[in-house]
């Protein structure tokens, strides 16, 4: 049975990519692969996945930037191993770690840390969007 995604493929990819970039543990590469393997143009598919994933990361950044004090006050951040790893990497390598915001588990925490450390929005956008687009482009190139 073939998955018929002709009508909802790109919107579903956008939503899944968005959710994957929040603190929810889901992946979106599989749907990008299905779309490309079923003959969809990889360029719009990569663009949709990248934008959705970036906007999800931007949401996580905003939570860190404007909700960080609340999260710290409630003890959510102190007991989080992913956050500890991301903070350590961020302190060691700086904003360049945002190029790795696509990584499973620690990538979302890097975006949260960037918000907590009040990284400039343009720097955040450039580094995060570059890393996420490179990841989706690599997936597409492997399939072509």
C-alpha cells in the first residue's frame, strides 16, 4: 500500500518539521525522504522542511528568551541533562554551536540556551537556518 501524500505532503512536512524543532522528540527526515522518493521536487520539500524546522527552533528560542526566568524558577532547567550538555557546549564554543541545532536531543536545548543567553535574533537566524537547511539538503542529496 503506497502512502498517498499528494494533497497533504508539504503541509504535513512543515508541521512535522516545526514540531521536531521544539522539545518534542519526533523526527521529520523520514517524511522528507518519502516525499522525495515519491517523486516530489526536492527543492521545495527541503525549503518547507527547513522553514518549518527553523520556526520551531525560533519558538524554543523565544521560550528561553522570554520564559527562561520562569523555567529556572520552577526548576525545569536545572534537572535537564540535555540542557546541561547544551549549556556546556554553548559556553565552550559560543554561538557557533547553533550550526548544530539540527542534532537530535541536544539541538533543541541549544536553541533554548541561545534564548536564555539572549543571542541576537539575526545571528540566531543565520546560524540555525544554515544548519537546519544543510541537514535537510544532505538528506535530499543522499536520495537523489
